[in-house]
């Protein structure tokens, strides 16, 4: 799944431009949650849409706020 703080329209445009819009089975976007990272809401929404328990998820992150969000969601995190 993809969990991005970007709004859906912008993220989908960039994914399409990069040719990877078909890669993810589920996605969660910044404009779909009330609080952005470091809140775990985005990762929890992505896991729910993927149909996988949060503790079975691995987060690949490039920001400290994202790492904190993944840990708060009880997911394994790799930075």
C-alpha cells in the first residue's frame, strides 16, 4: 500500500507521470485523514484498505515524522 501525506490529486498525478500508478493494491492520501504524520492515521488507513493488521505491516520511510507515525501505528519501520 501507499501512504502519502500528499493530497490524492497531486499524488495520483505524480504516480501516473512516473509510470507506477498501477503498482499499489491500496492507497491512503493526506487529504483523507484529519491529522498528518506523525499521527498514525495515514498508515492505519492504508493497512485497513490493504486488509492487513497494522502489526503485520512494514513502513519504508524517509522522514522522522513518518518514522514516528509508523511506530505509533505499531508497525515495523525502516528508514
